[in-house]
C-alpha cells in the first residue's frame, strides 16, 4: 500500500527533513520524491510505502497535517486507492 504526499508552501530550510522525519517516526518508506522551488514556492510530491506503518493511516495523515499547520505549509496525504480511483477513466 502506498500514499502520495504533497507539500506546497513558501520555501524554507528543513522542509524535506521534517517531512522525512514524520515518515521515519511512522515507519513509512519513501519510495520516490520530486521537489522544486518555483520563485519562492516549495512544491514536493513524495510516494511512500505504508505496509509497515507503526500507526494508523489516519494518525500518519494527521501528523503530516499538523506539521503543515505548524510550518505554514499545505501537506496532504492521499492513499493510493483514492488516488487511483480519481485518475481512472
């Protein structure tokens, strides 16, 4: 099972490190990551493997959301089933 994690907000030092730390805390493996800074905006999309999470999916998502609120970022975690359903023809 995988998730798509998106992060958008004003660029600052440590964003990738802090998002990665939440992944480590919850035992979510980062499978792929892409990030870019467009002018002053930080944009990142991360694919994580969650089959070995040590917390619930909801707890993982809530921790990411809380990090986003604390850092002034929009962080969203979407389960691959939802992502696939949204993009199925």
